[in-house]
């Protein structure tokens, strides 16, 4: 299958291309030339790298001059890690600042990747505890409300069972202050009234 190059970035006005031939491969040489470092030195470094060595491969692509050439390539997902290993002191003077910025960006992204997970867990734990406290508060309020409903229901039932005689005994008044006393339902009071 013929390799189809596609420009994905520029470094010092040099096109950085991806070869789409079933997988995305990035030729090493154009990047090295753009940075002013020797391609062969980087290829050797990659070949000696425990991880990158198994990913480097030769692939044909069309060069800037329109001629097809075989070039050492890395899969796209490994290029960014390889670039991170390049020492800014070893690149062309005009590219040093860009390489430094790139490395700083990589450090920031690595930090975010690991720190964000920790931050997420901390925030989740805090929010979960706050919600547990809220649920417990609502449950407590609910239990108190149930208790109040039971008390008021008992008082209602006592009121419904209030007799004419009890009303007379209460000086013909329909005041129910006596029904509001804690733990003193009307039924108990009615018994006391009858015993007078």
C-alpha cells in the first residue's frame, strides 16, 4: 500500500508529516533537521531505548524534493515522548526556546495527569462525606418529624374521643392547652377528670 503523507505540524518552517499506511508513522529525519540535530544520533538513541527500540521502523515516504525515500519512523503516539528526551542545549539556537517550552508543557501535562486523579479523589471524598452528613441530617429531621406526627396524631385521636362530660369538666371551654402538655394525652387527662 502506498504511504500517504499528511502534514501535522511545522518546526522551524519544516513540515512534520504523518505517513498513513495502515498506521500513523512520523519520519524522524525531518524533525531532527528542523531542530538542527543529527538524525543518525537520534536514531541510535531510539534504538538503544528500552521502549522506543521496539517501535522504530522503516517506511517509504515522499520527501520535500518529491522523491520517494525510505525513512526511520516512530508511531505517532511515541513521537511526543521521544521529543521530550531531546536536550534543548543540543538543538539549533533558534529552536532552543521552543524545545524548552515543549518540555515544560510535557511536565505540566504529566503533573496534571497524575495530580488531577489525586485531586479528583480528594474532591470526591470530601463531597461524599458532605453528602453523607446531609443524608444523616435529613434522616434525623425525618425521624423527628415522624415523632411529631405520631404525637400530633395521638392528640387528634384524643380530641376526637373527647366527650361532652369532659368538655363540661373543662368549664365548658374548647381550649386544648391541656392537650399540648408533653406526654400527657387527653385520654389520660380524661381518666383524671372522671375520678374527680
